[in-house]
C-alpha cells in the first residue's frame, strides 16, 4: 500500500492526465479555450483538485521536494480558482494547464516509480 503522500501524488498525476486528455479533446488552442465555458470549467476543476491534494501533502514531503515543485503557488492557484467566482484570468489558467501541468505530471510519475 502506498503512503498517504504517494496516494495523493497518484491522484495529482491522474488530474494532470485528465487535463492533458481534455486539451487533446478540445484542442491546444487558447482561442478555443477562451470561448468555451465547458473547456474552462473542466481544466479549472482539475487545477482546483490538484491544489487541494497538494495542500494535503505532508509538510515533510513538501519541504523535501520544494526545490523541484512550488507547492505554495499550487495551493494558491487552487484558492484563486475556488474563490474567484468566474473572474479568474483565463490566460493564467491556460498557461498553468499547458506549461506547469506537464512538469507536475512528470514529477509525480517519477516519484511514483521510486
């Protein structure tokens, strides 16, 4: 059985995969993302869940991996998505999805392979 941190990383990886599948389904175009509320909600929900899970990682794990992953900003992004009530910058959500999520996904996969 996996430790609680590894279980959370597994779920984070799964949400990263869901973001990548959603982008593949709708297309890797900001213009499409910007015009489609369903696309935006799908990506935003996954980002919110990733931030929630990241915030529940043990302090020891977050500290030990802080040189590779910025857990604080991940949690902050969750708070922005959760509390912005539709006013969150779609540019920031998109940039997170296409730039940061692949890096986070690779990190999770690496940790889970250890």
